[in-house]
C-alpha cells in the first residue's frame, strides 16, 4: 500500500509558500468567476421562462470579490427587463 507521507521528508517542493498562495488565490478567483457566470446564465434562463422574452447578448461587468476582480459577461434580454439581483 502507498504511504502518502513517506516521501515528503526527502522531496523538496519547487514552489515557495508565497507563490503557492498566489496560485491558489488565482485558482479560487477563476472558479468564482466561472460559478458566477453559470449562475447568471441560469438566472436569465429562469427569468425568461417565467416572464417570456428573448435573449439579447451580454454586457461586460467587473465585480470585486474577496479573491480579486472578476470579469463577467452579464446576460440581457431584448426588453431590458432582466437584471440579476445579486449584482
């Protein structure tokens, strides 16, 4: 069976803690952006199913999060009735 901790004492990590922290922060920021983008898409779809209407592209929006700024494409509808409440 593989002993997970056995090799840690002899192997050096090529990434220091600061670099690892930066990489993890960036990964979380990208994940937050992807999740928010998906929520926006689903929210507009649900809104259009209830209220009718048609899709009409996107507009850019920057959102400041705990993990840094994320660039979103906010979906819109033709009648300009949809606006995501959480933004």
